[in-house]
């Protein structure tokens, strides 16, 4: 029982992190028709910045805030220097160019911080387990992640659904020519959206940092998961990204936690212990395959017209 | 029709001659390193050529071709580990498994287009990568050492550097010849027509996706062959070899050389791997230069090297 | 009247709340040139797209040559002898004119899972393509890449491509769109020739051409058939006049 609740919460927490990453990706794609592989690098940079700034200031919270600002600025700089030249180009061009950026960021990090990973230690007050229901304890920090990510998701929802900027973003996602016709400063809007996406990626990275090691390439695997989420959720759809992210986070976490035991009940011990790791790592891709067969346009595609 | 005597054809001819003569030079100068380097380049050129078949001619941007390199390699490695050393078994198995994987992934991915296709091929290749890392019997993360190269019953000795190089080169030339025939065949014209205008091709009576899928499978199979060669070259297969950056590198080779041109991927593979070799001798952090270089190539040198050579033809 | 070649029954297709095709029924008999006219937004192209299978109807049925084709994808309908030309020219832009036509011939000459022989050297495909090109007056332009052809030539090539599939029924979606006066005249002359060989459904805004060519005319308004008759009767039809008033006053004037 305890294990199930804990794993459910772990799944939720992982799913929310994935959402932060996927939301930026799908916003940028939706409004600018731009595929940004380097989104994962921003996630990595968020984690490295947080580890560095936390060490400098001696405060986790201050370090995290500074890292958030730094990733936002980095994102805007990146857009300004390189990426804005790629708007309107082939998706292939965008993929290759941002692939180049990943190579660059990985080696830049290796040069600056060295090949070994960093650790971002948590302050004592975040390491205590909290009793969530009688008899069930859960790490305070993971609860904090859930809280922050939910707050960001809610904030994003309000911004996208209730504000003027959000209206433009939604309009842009479904009809790009229209915002141009409205006489909006489209360049500024693009830079803003890109900065927002970068900040979200950075936030995801810095929050994940204390749980895993901060290391080179940490943004790559999770970026591919974000792609899977976008495929499942439907491109350009924030709501779809949210649902799919929670779904993928849960499936992945629960699969890794419980699949080996389940398999052991069906198969012999040896066969189960061989098949379980392979199967649990395949789980979300199989899920994606099923969705592709049933609904190739994703579960919640953004309205076309 | 006789091939025109123009700059790009001349470059290709010189290149082919140089590739054929390379072992002679290597033996004469005692420079073994160059032969080893070019064996690797030739294998990657074959993989890039296979990717070019679907990217350049079929308009399918696969970001998962490293998976076939890995599958071809693991087929050889696993069979070798289980005591089946004959290349007559290993290689057909490598090709068949690659083809089957391509068939499944293609059938799923081709339900979508454009960016989706890129993301999905990437995701499935990553799945293959994770499966490889969980093969605990075959080295898991650390990979699998191949203690004996594929045995072709004395016909050819793969452990002999020169013989192995020529085998790789023959596979490359054979692969390109095959692609050339395909591209100009009925099938090839349909695939190129679908790339150009799918709706039109449907309207005149072609079931577009069926042709796309077959093309995808052919490409995956050729890449699986490259994988079998690569495993023999390194005497080793590992998940790292099918990591997604490898797929990205293959795409870069295709675009750098010139998408949709027969020898473009060969030139792209040579350029990319030589550049990588050069930069890594110069600095440990070669990607610091390679990364931005890629960005610049994408921004300013569309059409790749073959495209640049093509400009001389018209001048 | 002979058995209809094409029979459309109670066809409905809506986009959101708008019914682009509203309970539409019509018939085309073999050998006729059947024109479909109507003001902008009457749902003409939507109808053509459903006839060829690019778009699926919400309800109703389409029979072609005695067979229910309602659920068939476009490539299968093409195999049965239904060809279309597109309103906005839709060709393989980076292919030569003759390659465009030869591919259409190839589509109807057995399967194309042939990987080895050079398709451009198959004499009967080339001959068929060349014949179709000659037919539309593009014989001299066979080896020109489509993107370098003039707009008028591209429209003619559209026709050649459709012809090369050896259709029983040719659906032409505004073949005159964007053509100059002389080009239009050439096209009308060409259609006059073609109608002797193949049944044609013609969607066209050029009323002069329509009344010169058509055996029968169906008038669409808001996705519904308001009239279907011979040109003379259509010209006098009160409801048609009203529908066109202020939109296309030319119906009677050009007669």
C-alpha cells in the first residue's frame, strides 16, 4: 500500500516535470512552427546553473531563482543569436541546426564544469519526510516539486486561456498568418514565447537536479520523452501535453516499479528478470505505438481551424 | 545517355579511384591509420547512402537510422557470442532483423508526416537503444565484444585489413548501384513522385504509403548491412553505438554531402568524419566547433557539397 | 436515357456547422459533358473532392460504373477510371512534363513494385505519355521541368495527366482558371475534342465556355442542386437567375 502511494506520487512528480519540458516545446512549435532539439540543453543548463549558483550563494532557493533567470536570459540570447534565423526554414534544417547546438552545449559544459557530474544538495528542511496520510511518508522536496509544477501549470493555463498574450499564442498555434495580420509585433512575441519555454525547461532541470546527478546529456533522454508526450498529446496543445505528460510519467514510473514483480508471477524467475528491464523501458514507446494506430493525430490535437 | 563530363562527376570519379587505390597507398607508405580510418568512413558512407534513399528521394526524415546500425551489429555480435560464427548465417540474419524492425517502425511512423515523423522515428530508435542497454546477457550498457569476425569459409578473411576494406568498399559501391537502379526504376519514380506531391500521386492511382513503406524497409535493410560491417570493424557492439546522436550524425552526413544526390552521402561521410578526426586532434572539445559549424552549414550551404559543385557545372 | 456512369445520392458533407454538400443527388450519363456551375462557395470543389475520394462524405452514396465507390480511397477510384484535374494546379513540380504524364500511365499499367529496370526507358509508357502530351498540344515541351512551364501549359499538362490514366470519367475542376483569352480558347477547343472520347464533368466559372460546351448543366447553391437541365433551359430558369443576380449576371448575357 505504502509503496503504491509512493510510486503514484513519484509518477505524478515525474509527469509534471515532463510537462514543464513538453509545454515549452509544444508552445514554441505551435506558435513558431519551430522544432527545437536544444530544448533539452536548456533543461541541462538550468540544472548546472542551479548547482553553481547554489554553491556560490550557499542558498538552494536563491540559487534556483538565479538559475531560472539565467536560463531565461540564455534562451533569449540563443533565440536572438541563432534560432530566429531558422524560423520559416525546413523542419529538417531546424533539427540539424539545433542538433549542432546540443553538441555545442554538451562540450561547453564539459569545458566549463568538467566531465564529472555535479551534485545539488538540498537544504535540511527539504530532506525531511512528510506524513501525507497516516503511516505514509513522502519526501518534502518531491512534494515541493509537485506543488511548484502544479502552480506553474495553473499559471500557464491562466496565461494561455485568459490573457491577451495567451489569446495571441493560441491564435498563433492554429493560424500563423493571422497574428501577423493583426499587426502584432511578432518578433517580440516569438522572443517572449521562446524565453518562456526556456525558463520552463530550466525550471524542470533545476528541480530535477537534486534527485538525479547534474550531468552532461541529462537533457537528451528526457527531451525524447517530451517528444513522445507531444506525439501522444497532439502537437501544439497545452492541455494535451499536460494529460499526456502525467500519463507517461505514471506509466513509466509504475512500470519500472511493478512490472518486474508482475512478470515474475507469469514467467519463470530467470526469464522475468531478463525481460522486465527491457519491457519496462519499452512501455511508453509501446503506448505511443498504440496511440499512433488508434489516433495518429494525438489524443488532444489543437483545433485546426 | 553518357554521363556528362562536369565538375561534380569528375570529383566523384576521382574520389572513387582514390578509394580504390587507398590500400595501395597505405601499404606503400606504411600508413595503417589511414586505412583504418577510411574503413570506418566507407561503412558510414553506406549507412548515410541508405538514409539518403528515404530522405533525399523519399522525403522521409528518419531520425532513427542508428537503430539499424545497432541491430545489424547486435545480430552479428549475439550470434557470435552464441557460437555461430558463420557470416553466411550472421549477415542474412542481420539484414532480415533490420528489415523487420524497419517494417514495424515504418508502418507506425508513416501514419504521420513531417515533424511527427522525425519525432517518432527518433523515439522508436531510442526504444531500441534502451532495449540494448537491458540485454544483460549480452553486456547491457557496456556492450558486447566480438572475439572472432564473421567467418566466410575461407572465401574472404575479414581480419585482414586490406581484404576487409575492399569488402566494405564493395558493399558501398554495390549499395549505391542498387540505390541508383531503384531510384530510376518504376518504384523509384513513384517514391519520388510521392515526395513531390502525395495528393497528386493518390489521384492518379498510387497507394502512396505502400511505396513509402517498402522504401523505408529497403533503406533500413541496407543500413543493417552497414551495421554488420561496423560490428566486424570494431569487434564490438554497444548501445552507445545506436544512441540518437549517431542518427543525427548520419543525417548531417547526408545533408552535408547533398541530399538526393547519389554520391552526396559518400562525400558527406568523408567530410564529416575527416573533420571530426581533424578537430579532435586539434582539441578535445571538437564539438564546440562542430556544433556551430553545423548551424552555419544549415544556414548558408543548403544543397550540401554536391550542390556547391553543381554550381560550377552551370558556370 | 442510358444507365448513368456516375450516380450521386443524398450526399451530405459538413464542416463544423456549415453544410458544404447538402443532400445532393445527381447523375452523369455516358458520353455527356456535364457542367456544374454555381456562385462562389456553392460547394463545387467539395463535391469534386468527394467524387474522387480525397474527401469522405458524412452520408449518402456515390456509384461509379455500377459500383458503390463511396468508401474507396482515391487511388482505387483512379484504378476504376475516374480521373480529376485540380483547381489549383497540382503537379510534380520538380519532374519534367513527360515524367508527370508517364507516371500516370504507369499507375494504370500493372504494379510499380519493380525495382530494377529504368522506368524512363520503358517504350510503351513513354509512347503513351507522348501521345497524351501531343493530344493537349504540349508535344514540344515534353522535357521541360514543370516549374518552368507557363500557367496555361501547366493547366494543359493537368489534362494530359488525367488523360493518361485512360479514364472513363474526367472530372475537371476549373480548367480555365487563371488563363488568358487565347489560352482559354485553346482549352475550349481542346475540351471540344476530348468530349468525343470521354465523359466529362466540368466545374467552371467561365460561363461562355460552359454554355458552349455542356450537354447538361447542374446548378449548385449552398451545396444544393437548384436546377439540372440543358443549357437553354438553365438560361431561362428563374431560380438560377435569382441565385446569380449581382454575382454573375453573365448567365443570360453570354448565351
